[in-house]
């Protein structure tokens, strides 16, 4: 039997997951959405023809409950989920897409033994090109992890990692798209400085990054081999790469990702302290 899915949170992330599920063939009858803003709820119901309802109704018969809300709304969501009457015929797994909050926070708030899967996805989920890493909590089974992997596979690629690596995942993938956006911004500004119009430079940068990404994913070659293949000794690319290395691009990336990982770890530690003391937090610092 196909899993019924409840998505708590009808913002951009929740809608992207909803759209991906339906596009992959998930029947509308097997998906419910929770969205408290009345206008937004009506918009989602009209656009996707799915049930938009309250937490208790959405979760009651769902095998997978996805939490896709802002960090400061998690505590109230968990309080309501904890009151949902369990259907003995349904084994429910809670999936969190909320950044910076460990699986233990959910396990401590939900009924004892509740299976939880923590997910770190990223911005390209909005265009069905996400990179999602997931970690099983203490009580999640292999079958439930596989079901969640299949679910997230509708909006991109999936990787299973131990939760101890989630800070590293956040640094490389979760926060990664803005690194590429900054690269594009820099290329565009450089193109303007060389005499191109901003519109011309933007097209050149966007398509170059798109094409390079396609080569990385489809060529079967490593990034090192691809770079070497198009860097002729003494050529224009070699001159540019030399300046990028001299400017510290590689070391800057090491420092940037280390800072992101450290920030992620700090948020997780704070969440654990607040969970153990009963104080709510908003996940921001």
C-alpha cells in the first residue's frame, strides 16, 4: 500500500515537496497539507487539489509526517503531534526538514519510541534538483529510511549519512547554493568590468555554471579531471586558475565551510540544551 504523507508547513519548501510528489505520480488522496494561513491554505488546495487541514487530521492516517516549518514553530507542532491518537494499523515516521535541530529534540517531544528521520536539504528543492542528506534517529527502521529516501527522491538526489556528519553536510550542500550564486555574481561583475553589458555577462555566467554542473553530474569524470581537461598549459584558463589559486579561493572555501559547520554545530547544541531544560528557541543566533 502506498504511504500516506502529511506535510506540515505550506511554505516554499513544503510546496516544493508537494509538487514533486504529485509530479512523480503520488495520488492526491495520499497527501495532506497543514497550513495555518487561511489564504495560503486556500491557494494550495486550489492549485494542487489536495486536502489542506489541521495537524491531527493530516497525521492521523499518515505513515510519513514531514515537518517543514520555521524553527520557532517546531515546539508547537510537536506538542500537537504528540496528542494525535495513534492508529494501530499505521506506523508513523516523523521527518524533519528543519535546519539545525537534532533528531533527539523530536524524539524527546514525541511519544516514547517514535521514529524520526532528520533531513538536510537545500534550495534547489524548489526546482526538483535538491541534494538531501538524511539521518535515521534511534527508532527509525531501515524500511522507514528507505521510504523517506524514496519520498525525497521525487525532488532530487538523496544520501544517507550518520547524524554526526550533518554539520558537514550543512556546510557543503545545505549552505552550498549561495556559494555558487556568489560565484555567478562575481563572474557577472567581472564581465561588466571587461566591457560586457550586465545582461550579456549574466547570460554567459548562468549558462556556463549550468553547463559545468551538467558535466560534473553526467560526464563520469571527477572535478579535478574535468578542470585538467580544459586547462591547456600556458593558455587563458591556466592564467585564470593561477590567479584564483593565488587569491586564495581554495583556502577561502575551507574557511567558509568550516565556519558554516561550526555554526550548525552551535545551533544543534543550543537546541539540545533548550530541549533538555524545556526552554523554547527559534533556531537562530
